[in-house]
C-alpha cells in the first residue's frame, strides 16, 4: 500500500487564492481579538459578554476582511522598502 492510499490527499485551494485566504484568516483572528478586548474595556466582563462580543464580531469581521484586502498591497510595498530582499 502506498502513502497516497494510506493517507488521502487533503483538499487545498489554488495558490492564486493566497491573498484572499490570508486576508480571511488575518481578519478573522484580529477582529475576534479586538472585539474581545474592546468589549471588555467598554462594558466589562459579565454574563452577556459573549453575546456582546459576537454581536460586535458580526460587523467587525467583514469590515476587517475588506480592509485587509485594501491595505495588503500598501503593506507589502512598505515591507519591500524597509527589508532587504533574500539573497
């Protein structure tokens, strides 16, 4: 039995989707972290904290996704201007 038969190939997206997948994961993680921190700072942590965080996340995640897509080219350019290319 070969490795391909033992371990089925996992489904993956095309490399051309990399900027969108990056933006999705970056936006998802950062939006959740920011919602947790800002909700706790503004209203404290009590029984309805999870519901308030999820309510804020519903707006923050799509907004963050669009923002990451728009800002990514600028950030890539700034990094290129400040970091030596690999040799």
